[in-house]
């Protein structure tokens, strides 16, 4: 289904910050940025996952839907996503890792790898597999995250990683995917965050500030 808005400028004419959506950005010294462009109620759970992976070590950005219903209207596809604060952060980061919610195989609890940084993608995939998560290649060629204009590939290296988490997997991470339920992450959430964090630390060692 096509997006309601082609870009952020069009979205911002109709939607109100603080009421319909929220932007959260935190910069860190490390050259890696975790980005959840479809957070909050758009692809529930992705903001929380990206922020937890980032911690105090990596930069973090999310565009989060706050609407009581109809948050899917706020979805801007990754190849068109152009919210200015996000683009500035991504352009100043060497590597971008985007966290998405996958809906095509909702009944399968799996992580789908994409992006142009195959080495880091394989490291993350191996860490997740070793932690018991099912890791699969994205079956839809249009969702592989390989386009140069895909958000994950717009960092300074032009090679990032896209992680798409199926609905079934995200449902294991919280009591529910409601706003209230997402306040209480469960064991699979912590295991996922730890596995991805481990892979990122190995890729770009930084002091553990936690």
C-alpha cells in the first residue's frame, strides 16, 4: 500500500508534533547510529529496541507515531524518509543500523537482514542466531535495503544494516505492543538487544558507558 505522504514536508503540513508524532534524537561520540524511522505506533516496538541497543554508546533517532489510531498514515518509506534532524545525524555517522517492523510474514518469529554492509550484517546475524533467534534473508527483493537512497545506506560509509523484525517476534518482547505494554520489555527483548550490541561492539569497540 502506498504511503499517505511522499515526504516529511507533506506530512508536517497535516500532522502536529507532540500530538501526532514525536522525534527523539540523542547523539553519542561513536560513529554508529541506531535509527527507528517508523517507531511508536507505526511499527510498534522498534523505537524501544533501537534506543536500548544505542544506550549511551551509539547515536539514536526515532520518528514515533503517537496517534490513537491511524499511525500507519505516518509511514514514510526508507528510500524517501527525509526528516531533517534524521538526515543530519545519518550524514554525520559512519554506519547506520535501522530497525523496522516486518509485516509480510507476521506469523514467523524472525529477523530479516538487509542493507549494503554485508560484513556487519553477518556479524549481527551470527550473534542473533547464537542467542536463539531465527535469522532469515528478506524474501521480498524490494525490501532488501540495498538502494543507495535507503536510509541505512546514507551514512558516510554508504553501507549500513537494515533489521526487520516480524510482528510475531516483536510480540514476544513485550506483554503487548500497546503503548503501555511496550513499557515492560521481556526476556526476548533483552536477549535481542544484548546480541546486537555485542556485534556492534566487536565491529567498532567503544567504552562501555553503562
